């Protein structure tokens, strides 16, 4: 039986790599996507040293053409994407009245619209096999918005709504969509240690019941 494939858009030392490693520990093939080819090379080496099967692809989460090319490559190399994890976001401060329309839309593209775009790259094949999972990284600003972080607050609220609406549409067709809403600052050796949070992504994947896990 061939390995299942998990794609993590937004690989990195914070949540992305820890989520990927959790799936790799459970015999998944991992595809890491991020902007920096240099960092992706480092991540690939780290995963391979631990004995995990890993591939990498440089993408710009703000550019749908870049994302489409990346997913076309994944599908040609590995077939169905069994699990998509969208972990990309622009985490920058900004009050509502200081934001230009261009800035706001740039944030929304990365934080929300590209999440749906990536989901739509994997859903057709998941529907065909009547099984699949899509997981998003949410944040506490979705529940408690903060003016100083308007774009993050709006983006995480919209991403949360997207997770629920996708699950409403697709759950009866075998595709589960979930979101982990992280209520604090991610940091090693704290209550918000990324290794602890990564467990919740695996629980969503295996339990397939509650759309949202609020980590606090």
C-alpha cells in the first residue's frame, strides 16, 4: 500500500514543520511548501535525517499561479493529496484606518483566498476517492478581534468561517475540513508549544467530528 500524502502550505519552524512531522511519524509522505528555497532545503535535510519521506516546493502564497503550478507538480509526482494543511498567513500589525485597500487585499489573499484556492486544487481528486482532509491554522483574533491587528483578525475570522462552510458542503462526500484555533503565542517550552498544538491537527484528522479545536 502506497503512502498517503500531506501537503503543508506555510512550512516553517513555527507550526508548519511540527504539523508535518506529526503526520510523517504516522507514515505519511510530506510535501513542504514555503517561499524560501534555502529554508526548504534545510527543512528537507532535517526531515530526511529523521528518516521521513519529504519533498519540497517553493511557492508564493499570494500568487495563485504559483500555487497552481506547485499543486500540479505534486499531483503529477504523488497523485492524490490526502491531507492539505494551510498554515500560511501575514502576521503584521495595522489599525483599520491605516490600511490601504491594496494592503488589506494582499493580506486577505494570503490569509483566506489562497486557502480556498489550495483547497480547490485537491478537492476534485479527494471527491473521486471519496476521502480527504483539509486543515487550517486559525487564531484567537478570530474570536477576539484586536484593532491593532485588523488584517489578522479579519483573516482568521474569515478562515474560520471557510472551514465551517467547506465542511458543511463536503463532509457527506467524505471530505473533512477542520481548523485549529490557537489562542496564544506559539513558542517552544510554553503551554503553546508547537509540538503540543500539532497533536490537535492529528486528532482532527483521525476523529473527523468537531470542525474546530480551540487550543488554550
